């Protein structure tokens, strides 16, 4: 007790204590009311300190320096050493003495020691609000003393710490001030304490293995592991007989976190374990399961089962792995939020959703499963977002039996079979996912299933991109499909999807492959730069291809073969290495209103008994003929515009037939129509004009029926018939042609002057025995008269050729022509088209 000196001059004593009218601001204690009984002496005069009684000056002389020394001059290290012996409430009281004590009593090292003694955590566990816990790195935390802050947040709770309860309660003096802390030896006892209202429901389960406890949770308790290092590895709760945790009605806001939960029955396969799980969440409860490791060694059932109306847990940051059954099972109208979990290496599916289960599953990592990654079936639903699903033994995502999930922005990749498998009337929406590097197709759709596949990237598959078969349907829309080893989209066996607005490109095989009676509406896609055909249609298939852009392929644009049918309309088909369209072997498509240009092997090639109705198309700027008809093919061409070809307009040869009606054929480099080698088409009401060679040429024993055609303003002339050709003609108008061949002959010019080696004007040609020319050489009539005058010459026939004499390929130079060329072979027909060898790759 400090006495004050009385008498005159006392107020001038050098040892007079310096009084402060206000106490320092009080430092917060662990909780607002935890210190009420223990700290009244420090708080009852909070504000102005009462004046002390004046006592003898002698006593003051002795004690004043001691108080001043303790508060102001005692070294920090000594004060901190003294404070290290205090518990948390005494430390808070010391902080109320003065500003210096307040600063030292808040030293993080002091609070870390106290914190780890009580909670064991080696990093502060923050608990800012109910149901939320997270550990932080102290050096990165925004406040100076996270240990004290966490201590305050966690202060009132029960601790399950086997063997410690007896020690705690038998040493009350040692733990004075911790009356608000309760200790139990078992979890069951702690849960009983909650039910008896001994505390408000926060339970810390400390390091250890807790076996076969009966943990049925029917109240909003909070249970969290407490251990150093990786907390969940050190706190293990397991059951060998019943479900390890069961959440029942009444546990709406319960929390379980930071522990390992195991179901480990002695008989792994016993059928009675089918109803037992690591976690069982039943009707009308919504607990939070956080940062738990969940393991089950039972070969039936699931590790986590969420079932029943109103079952709506939040499961986050958990590891559900290495289970011998299903990882997470959601069924019977259950819902819930499942976020940021690791689900891997489970014997059955990583996740099952069944019977109107409708969870929200976000940012989960589902991988290396020994079965499927996610399996939704029997009306299962769910919203799956931003999950990483990979390297599962079967499909990454399977949908079956009226299941209808929504899968958004997930990555589904490196599946040992396929990426997504929708079958047996499955549905679903798969939107903006990345689906890649799967061993089989990126997406399989079969058996009357009808999903929506929209806005996905489907690429680099070891087989195809999207595979629709066995009466599959579906909307395939707005996807980017590329780099797959087989077709980007394959449709077969009566399947009938809608395929639109996709980009299908740079495949190692074809773009779209429709076969075995496949159907479908394929519209407004861009199909380009594929190794084989842009689109194949074969074996009885009848798709509708409408308003697509099919271009820049390394083979054919659209390829109909082996009775491939369907409708090809309003498409842009251009810049292919082979023909824009090929039709063969009984195929009979309807091709109308397309623009077909830039083919290196022609516009349309119909061969090997191909058919087809080709109407109202614009076919132009192809390197070879706009339309080829050959080898017993018999298409109908009607109202097409075939123009500006770098070769002929239409070439018909090798027994080709066909009906050509009301077409406009103009501005082509070679003959508007060339008919050759035993072909017999019907040409009716066509207009053939402005050609840079002949209008119509018929040669090589071909015949034709020409009715009502108009042939005009062609450079070489209107109609040319080779020797031995007989045609049926009626009501044709051949007029106003430039007749350059006859004019050149009449002027005595070599015909090579008007043809060079790129055109084949039809006229009389000869051979010269004197010059020893072969059957492959031809000499025009004027060169015979001038250059080979007096030679032994022979008339061969009236036919298409260019003059080898004028070309400078004979031994004697031509006296009528200019500089020689190096071409040595006169060709009687236009260069033959290249037929697709796509079938060699099947």
C-alpha cells in the first residue's frame, strides 16, 4: 500500500507519484464476458482514478520508485519473462495497467505460446463468423497479433482431449481463469455436454484416434479438429460398425471440420454395411463439412451419403479419396453445395447423383477414379461448375436414365475411355467446358439421349470429338471442335442431332461423318482444314446440311458415297484440294442453292454410278471442271450457274449420262460442255455463252440429246462434233459465236496460235509419216499445208487437239508459230479429276 506524506511541502517531494487523470484504454480480453467474475477490480473504476488516502511520506519514499521502476524502467525482456507465466485473463489485466504494459502484454510470442498450449494449432485458426474457419500465415495477416485475435474467437468451447480432463480439473489453481473451458475424454461425452447446455456448442477434438464412438448429431454443434501441423492428419475419427457421423434433423447449422473421418469395417464386403458410411446426412439438415479427409474401406455403399428432402449440406475443401466404393452419393431429392473438394482413386464413381438429387458442385478435382468420374442417373440432376475431371478409368462424366445435369466451365480430359457419355435417355446441358485428350470420343450420345452440348472446346481426342449413335439426338451448338484423331462429329445408326454454329477444324481425319442411316440437321457450322473430307455422307444416311461454310480441306468438301443421300443447301463450299462435292456409288443427294468454288479438282464430281439432283447452285472459279459426270453416273443438273472456271464448265465422259436443264454456263476457260467417251447426256434449255473456248464439244464416240439450248458468244465456236459422233438435236439456237477456229484456218494460221497448250480446239488433225510423228501428236491443217508441204501426211479425224507443230515439239520447227514450248503430249480430253481416297483411311 502506498502512503502519502502530510504537512507542508509534501506536494513538492521528488518521489511524488505522477498521477494520470485517465487510465489507459482497456485492452480487449479473450471474450466480452468471459472475465466478468475475475476482473471487476480492474474495471469498476474505469475512467477517472479515485484519489488515494494521504499517509506517511516515509512509506511513499520507499515504494514510489519501485512502482515507477516496474512500469517504466524494468527492461522489456524481464517484463516479458514475467508475463510469460501468466494465463490469458491475467495477461489482459496486466495490459490495463499502463500503455507500456499494454504493448508488452500484446506481444505475439506470448499469445502464440498460450494459444498453442490450449488449441495446438501451429497457425492461427480464424473464426470470424459461425460456420467459417480458416488458418492463416501470421506474417501475412493484416493485424499485428492474429494469435490473440484467434484466441478471443475460439475461447469459449469444449475440448476433447483424452487423459487431460482429469489433470485439468484436479489442478484448479494452475488453470485459474479457464473456467469457461471444458474438457472431455470422448466425443460422445462432449456431445452430451452440448445437450445439457454446459456450453454453446463449440467442440475441439484434439490429436488422436477416436474409434467406434456413437456420433449422431441432432443440434447445431461446431466440431473442429485441433492439432499441430496438418490438422486433419492428426485428428482421426473412425467406426468399424456403424456410420461414423450421422447428421439428423435438428443439425441445420452444424459444422464439422479439420479431421479425418473413416469407415473401416472388419468385413469389407458385408451386405449389412450398405447403409453405413463415413458421413450420413439425412432429411432436413444442412451441416458444413470443411477440410476433412474422408475414407471408406467398405466395398459397398459410399463414403458420403446425402439423402432425403431437405438434406442440404455444404461440403468444402474435403479429400474424399482411396475409398473402396462411391466417393460422394447424393440421392432422393437431396441438394447441397460441394466446393473445392479433392475426389480421387475411388473404386466406383467419384460422385453419384440419383433420384432427383440436385446438388451444386463447384471447383472439385475429380480424378484417377477406378470407375467413372461423375455418374448421374435415374433422374439425377445437379449443377457442376469449374470442376477438373480427368484420368478416370471410364468416362469423366456419365449421364443415364433421364438424368439432367448442368455442367458448366469444367475441364474433362485424359479419360481412359471417353470424356462425356450420355445414354439410355439421358439429357443434360454441357456448356463452355474444355473436353480434350480423352482416349475415346470427347462426347458420346446414344440410345435416345438428348443432351445440349453448347460452347465447349472439344479437342485433341485420341478418337473423335462428338460421337452420336444408336438413335442418339442432342443439340450440338457453338462448340470449337478440333485436332481430334477421328471425325470431329460422327452421326450413325438412326441418330438425328441438331448440329449448328460449331467450328470443326484441323482434324486428323474428317470433319463430320454421317453413316449407317445417320440423320440430323447440320446448319451454320464452319468446317475447315480437316485432313480428309469436310463432311462424309454414306450408307443410307440422310442428313440436312444447310448454310454451312465448308472450306480449305485437304481432300473433298462434301463426300456422298455408298448410297449416301440427304440435302445439301445454301452452303458455301470452297478452296478444297480435291472437289468441292463428290457423289458416287448410288448416292442421290439433293444439292441446291450452294456456292461451290475454288476446288483444285473441280466443283462437283459425280462418278461410279452416282446420282443426285443438283439445282440452283453457283459453281465458279474451280481449277478444273465446274461439274464432272463420269462412269455410269446419272445426275440431274437444273438451273445452276457454272461460270468462270479455270477449265471447262461441265465434263461428261466414260459412260456418264445426266439431265442438264436450264443451266447458265459461261465464262469458262475450256468448253462450256465437253461430252466424251461413250457418254450420253440430255441437254435441254441451257444457255452456254461467253466461253473462252467452244460452247459444246462432243467426242470419242459419245452421243447426246440437245434440245432448246442457246449457245452464243463463245470464242472458238458454238457446237463441235468429232468424227463419228451422232447427236439428236432439236430447237437449239447457235448464234453470234466468235468462231476463232474457222477464222484462224481461213487466215492460214497455225491453230496453236489461238489455243497454246492450254486449250484443245476441235478441227481436222493430221499426222506426218515423213516427220515420223506418233499417235499422240497432232498437226493442224494449215501446218500440213505450210510446214509439211510435200510430206507423206495422213488425215486422222476431226477432234480436239492442240497442234504439236506449232508447239515446237516436232523435229522440224513450225514456220507459222512463234517460240516453241516444252510440252510434248497433246491431250484429247481435259485432265481427269482426282477421286477421293477417303475410304482408304476408314
